[in-house]
């Protein structure tokens, strides 16, 4: 992405000039920006002082570093199982049948109960 030809401090000065009562069209003409750019700057930096912008820039840089650090830590950690994934159903094995009951079934007799 292309960087701005105006620093944030310069943008604040342009906005202060517009707030001082100079018509927006005149401010745009003096500084060579479109009215859309002026209003976009006003939405982002309106009411800020230069010190506020510097503080905001420091916070954005710190946030970027923290996100990078978090991403690196996430890549190094082992993958976690999906908590919402359905577990496979477990079927209990049937109890082993004794040789006597198997022999009785083969001969057509009922196995002894009890």
C-alpha cells in the first residue's frame, strides 16, 4: 500500500486550519488534496492534537508487535483438538460366551440359566 505524502502532524495542521474557519474547498486547493481526503482525515484525526497522534502511532506499533508475537507463539504450540468435534461412539464388546453355551447352541439345547 502506498504511503501518504503527508505526515500525521501535517494532517493535523491542515485540519486545524479547516477548523479555524477557512472553507474546506480553499484548504483542499492550498494543500492539493480532494474534499474526500479532507473528510476522511477529519473522521480519523478530528479533534486530535499532535501529541495524541504520536501516542496513537506508538500504540498501533505496540499492538502490531504483540500480534506478531502471539502468532509466533501460536505456530510453535501443538495443535489443540477441536472441542466441538463429535467424538466417535464407543460400543461395548459383548461378553465372551463359554464353551458350554456354544456347544449347547450347536446341539439345539438351551444353555443353562443362572
